[in-house]
C-alpha cells in the first residue's frame, strides 16, 4: 500500500503547472473519459469537508464500480472497494485547462501494480444528495436508470409499439430532410417511427450511458438530450417527455 501511494505522489507531481478546479459541496460532479482502458462516466459527490463518494460506469456494459475517498487541496484520493479489500487506488488533481475542466491522474491496480494515466473531463454538475441523485423524481435512482435503459433498448430493438405507449403527446420529432412534426397519438408515432429512429439517432443512443444521468427541473436526460423522461401520472411509472432525434 505504501509503495502504491508513493508512486502516485511521484506521478502526480508532473501536473503541478496547471491551474486548479474545485468540486462543489453537495453536488454530483460528472466526468467522462477513459479509465482502465475503457470509456467511463464517473460521478463524485462531495459530502462536506474532505469526504467524497461516487461511482463510475463502463460505457460498454454499464457495470458500476463504487468508489470513496477524500478531496483536499484539489487532490482526489479514491479507493475502489474497501480499505482492506481494495481493488485499485485512483489519485488525481483537478484542473481548469484552456478548453476543459479535467481530472488528471493515475489508477494503480492492486493485483498487477501497474499505473495507468488518465484524463477525465467535467461534463455536468447536478443537484441531489448523498443517498439520492434524482431528488426531483419520486422513484429511487435504480428504478429511474433501469427505465431509461429499457427505453434505450427499445429504440435499438425498434420496438415501436411499446415506445408509443411511453410517450407524452403531442411529441415533437424530426422526420428527416429538415422536417419536423408534432405527433398527436400512438398511431402517428408508429407510422413515423422509421424516420424517428434513424441511424444517427441509434448511434448516439448506443454510445450513451444510462448511469449517472443529467437531470434538472425539466426532467432526466440521456446522452446529449436524445431522450428525456420524468415521473408519470401513476406511482413508480415514468414517461418519455421528449426526443431529440
């Protein structure tokens, strides 16, 4: 453990020339980039003083890895797993570069002792608390993300009938060739579904991670806004309130 920490401190010293960035207290700060050879989405919550908790998801299979640690003087020290049975150590510094706000640092795998350099950029900061990310939604975080995954999968599988029942109408969509249409009902949604579910839209959905979703007073968003959902009229039910296809 001591050898790993010493190695991390030496490696981080090379980043001292870049100006610092701060993580806000009581917010979820979201980052994207590559870690451990995989594209990930990492989210951190600073719970007062120096304490930080969070998780990151692998964009390929959306497996969630839980992390915890400290944030002090713009240095993050994170542990995957617990202190006695930790899988890896992540240490990085937060910076404001010319075009992005980023974490630069290293992850050391305990098993193989190899240090991997990473850089993750800030993509959003959202409200919430330490126990619940989506505080404006009635359901728990797991149910919300499971529903978003179901909607995403339905588009990728072209399940137009199920999706038609999830929409709030009228629904404003693009139907190709620079044209848009306000769909009035389920029948129109199914009729125009081939134009709605175009190749570019499906490509964006395939690359979008359903973990650690952006949210605000308007709803909960997937990717760059391709799909928006919110609470439905019935308890524990959600609806799709918008598409950007």
